[in-house]
C-alpha cells in the first residue's frame, strides 16, 4: 500500500506551530493566592501589571457599567484562570478572542481562553460587566456604600470584587487608569492624579491615573458632590482633598483635619523618607461610617471620625500607611503588624512632636492600662488571627513593640530603620519575619527572641518598651494629652471589616 506524504499548507502549518507541544500539561490557576487568613482571596497563574477601568455610574439607580482591561503575565502554563469578581459579566476576551467563563464560590470568576496560555506570556483580558454594587452581598456584606448623591467603595481586606474584576490580594500590585463617567454636576474621585476631565451629552468623565504599584483593596472610588481643594507640598507633590457638600455638622471638623494633609505629609517625609507616590490627599464622603482606610494617595475618612471635632491624629495614621502598608505591603494578612504597628507608632511620634506626650510616656501609659491578666496581652500582633486582625492590641501592643525596639537599639539606628525599610522595600511586599531580619542586619544584633516576646507571646512582657516593670507596685501613670485622640483613631480604624 502506498502512503501519500501530506505537506501542510502555510495556514495549517502556522496553526500547528501555535499549539503548544505540551498542551496536555496545561493546568488551571489556583483559585486563591494562598493567604493564611483568607484562602479565597487572589488567584494563581498570573501577575497583573496594569488595570484600565472604563466605568459609567448612575447615582439614582446605583447602576455601574464597566469595561475592565487587565494586562498580565502568565506564571504557569494555564488551561484557565480565576478572577475575583461579583457583578454580572456579559463578555470576556483574552488577547482579543472570546473566552468562556463560569462562576464558583463566593466571588470566583473562572475564565477559559480559546487556546491554552503558555507560561511567561503577556496577555490582555477584557471584561464587560454591569450591576448594582450595593445589592451584591458576600457573607451578607457589601463594601459599596450608597450616599445621598452617589456611592463609595473603600474597605479592607476586600473591596475590589464589588466594582472591578481583579487578582484580589496585596501580593499582586499593579498600576491603574480609572475613567469614570457620572452625570454632570457630580464628581468622581479615585487614586492618583486627575489626568483629564471632559463633558458630553449630560455626562462628565474623570480620568484618574495611579502610576505606582497599588494593591486592589487600596483602590477606591467615590461619586458625589464634594468641596475639593488643591495644594502642593514643598516638594511639588499635588495635594487633592475633598469633603462631601452635605456632611452637616461634621463639615468643619472634617475640613480642619484633612486640610492638614500637606503639613503632615511633609513631616512624615522627615521620618520615613521621600513620599513614594504621585499625589496625596484625602476625602470625607457622606457615609454613615466611623472607619478610615489608607486608600493609596487618597485616604478615606468616614464622617463619624470627626464626631468629636477635628482629629489630625487619624490623618497622621492614614498618611503613614502610604509608606507602611501601601508602598511596602504585607505578604500575607497575618503580617498586619507591618502596616498597623508603624502607622500607630507614627501617631506617638506626632504626639511627641506636638508636645502632647512623648512616645515613651504613651508606652508607659498603655503598658500600665493593661494588667497581666488582661485579654489584651493574649492578642499576638505578629499573627493575631483573622478574627483579631484589627483588635486594639494590634495597634497599641504593636506600637509598644516598636518603642521597645527604639529603647533597645537607640535613636540613631532606630530612625535609620524607619527610613530605610520603606526605601529598600519600596513598591514590594514584606512579612513580619522580613522586618525582623532587616532589623537584625541593620543592628548587627540577634532580635528574634525580642520580637517573639513582643509580637508572638500571649503574655505581658516583663519590661522593654517602658519604664514600668511587670510585678512592680502600680502607681497610676498620667494620661498623655494626645491619648484620647489616638484612642479614638483605633475605633475609627477598625474598618468595620467584614468582607470575609
């Protein structure tokens, strides 16, 4: 029998070459990033480098329509991958070709490309969607808050799933272009700088750009009617602050607080080094909430943060996060101390600067307020557990640990560490263990046992951060003048966390 030799044509040959030889070895990306507290957050198999979000929002109906373009690189041979998202999707394209998709879990969007994706390839993912974010409930919770004139999204540890598809974990940071069309007379605020603003046929489009790596939960959107002020720091950094026009009795105290942003930022640069982003500011929408959040370049402040009057201390806290938490982000949510411990301690340093109580006096006061049998000491700031992630002890005991380090190594090395940590880890991710190693390298001193005592043992340390000593006769320590404002900030910064 004669065998005919088949020579493929050019088109067929190119098709054969386009199919990976080991297609059978392609596997789905993981449905989570492996976080120890929130295993469903994030996804495996790819890294996002940029999000381009083109949105339209109607405040009257809460309808959000969007087209999200994600630029990413595959980190494995992928048969499919997941996005974290909750709104209704109408179409997904990968590299221009239609993909199929399905939903699973609480917020998983499973995407299957027309052909498998090879490891190390740049891809574009376009997702078209629409929905009412305030009606999307995950575990009975929504991160999207409607206001009398718009809507706001700012939450920790999750917020993105309510308004854009993403790889929703701090270990996958990206740059952002966020374009939002809203009815004329309404404003749209987001991260970074306002690149452009145009109006057409009754709609105004705001184009915001955040050009440095940014975690998904630090990405924010606020639609409403605001009094907006602009300024520049001494270094020329644009400052954009906004307060809702219908904030009522809290309007004055909100303005008086966030208008100190320029001053606070300049002071923080003297403590932590050069500011890491392209803009700074803050906003106070008419949201009946008491929490604040360090959304990158533009912290969110709930209006209840100012119920008792101006609170500059909370502004210090959220702006300190721009270095500790935003530029240097945690690797795992158990590493929350690398965010909150230092933001809380920045308030102690501000108090020291303002002459309202030194960091040492605050340490003595906090240490004295909690006897050895107080449950306060059972919370471990270095790994508090998801249920205690925003417990007051994470802030206060976390700051005590930093004062203890200051006492142990001396001011010169200590303040050098405060500056070099965010400089050497800029735009990256780090863990508590990474900080311990960094401090050991800077001091040339073994510090593992020291940090274990202050961050991981469920017991009151004998001494170290304070002039007080465990077991010594208790004579009351005077309350520093700044304490009430600092304490109020803890309540503010509780985030009303819930997304999980």
